[in-house]
């Protein structure tokens, strides 16, 4: 299973640049300085048209990273070096490769390959020539799954692994590390702790936690429309999100049944004042401290429940 099995439209460019709060002039300047990733398709165009900029989640994450780095006045050459790493192919873990057979390695890669390409790629994996032809046989959509930025999304969204980007610079050389905090891997966490403690003592570095940047595309209500387009929320989850964003919704109760069905009880409340309040009171015949509940059955059937509150004074 790869990320497209869970989010089949995640590659589509739906997010407007304005949602990232990056001015167009900054974006255009970054583009001229080669800080913005250009796909194979974009690079092949001879004429560049001025048009509105729309991003997919991979584009958006990278621009969030650029924005973070520029806020710390990181120079353009360093950012370009980071971009090259983010969009380079994932390096295989040689220790793990040595411990498995060629067939097991091939199967682990084929799990992430579209069905229509498996017959083409399988022999290339078995004879070791896969990377030689990789760029020619994988389209742009699937290519990014084998790049570090695609791996970041897979780690965060599918494997629940926290990922940080550590950038070190020594003279003119830029080193980029992906720090992964996997709660299920004790040995990895021990290595991680040693790496961080050594870096804090010996190195000057910038660390960018990537989970908060990815979370901006899930938790910021301004992104909700695009989250639905990418299928980050299903239709039932959308109803809950819509209720949470409705100022008139004062209470949400969710009950899950053994069948798997869910009952969603929403309570809305709105103040009605002045002439509208008088008109409703007249129609319903209400007095002070009365409570009316109405149940809509159909266009010809309403149920009205009237609850009165009356204080009975103790007789002297």
C-alpha cells in the first residue's frame, strides 16, 4: 500500500499559494533563484505563462520549509542544496539490504509500484539495473514516492513517524539529515538520542520539525476545502468538521453502535431578537420562561413540545 491508496488525489494541484501566506513577489523571486521545485512537465515548457499558482501537498510542504529557512535568513545556495536532497531519491538502508534476499528486496519495492508497471520493473529489480532506468519508466506522479519528500509524507501520514529536517553547514558544504522518531523502534530512538546530543554539543545546525508543517494542511480550517478535495476527510468526517466550524452549533454528541454506524446529534442555538422574536412568540403563543422544541417530520407534520416554567410562591 502506498500513499495514493489512501489519498488518491494527493498529487493534484489544488492549494492556492495565498493559503501559505507567501506573497507572490516572494514566490516569483524564489522561482527565479531556483528555490522552487519544477517538475519534468514544467521544465519541458518553453513558454512560461503568468497564471495563478496552485500547489499539491508536496509543493506546499517544500514552500513551508523555504519560508521557515528564509525567516532565519538562510542563504539561497543552502536552500538549493536542501531542495536537491528533498527531491533526490531515497537512499536504501544498506544494513537492511544485506540482511534480505534480492527477491525480498524486489517485493518490498514492488509494493509501492502501480500495478501496470510491476511487470516492467520486476526484472530490473532482480538484475540490479532498476536505478539506471528509474527516471525513464516512472511518471512524475509516482516518481515523487521514491524521493525524500514523498518518503516524509509516507512516514508521517501512513507510519505515524515524526520527521525532522536537520541542516548543518561546514564551510561551503551542506549536510542534510532526516531525523525520524519511531515510537515502535527502540534501537532507532537510542541512535536518534545519541545523534541529537552529539550535534547539540559539537555542531551548529538548523532543525525543522516537519510534522507541524504537514499539520498546517490538516488542522488549519482555511485548508478544510482542500483537505476534502484530497480526501483527507471522508463524507462523514466532513459533517463533523462542518459542525465544528459552524458558530451556531453549540453541542456535538457522537454515539457509535455495534453495527459500526454512528449517530451524530447536533445542537444549534441562535438568538432571535426584536421584531423577529415578537413574530415567533405570537405564532407560537409563548410567554416568559417557556421553552418550545420542534421536531420536523415532513412538510405536513411538525411536532411541537412546550415546556413551561412557573414559580409557585409559598402561601403566607
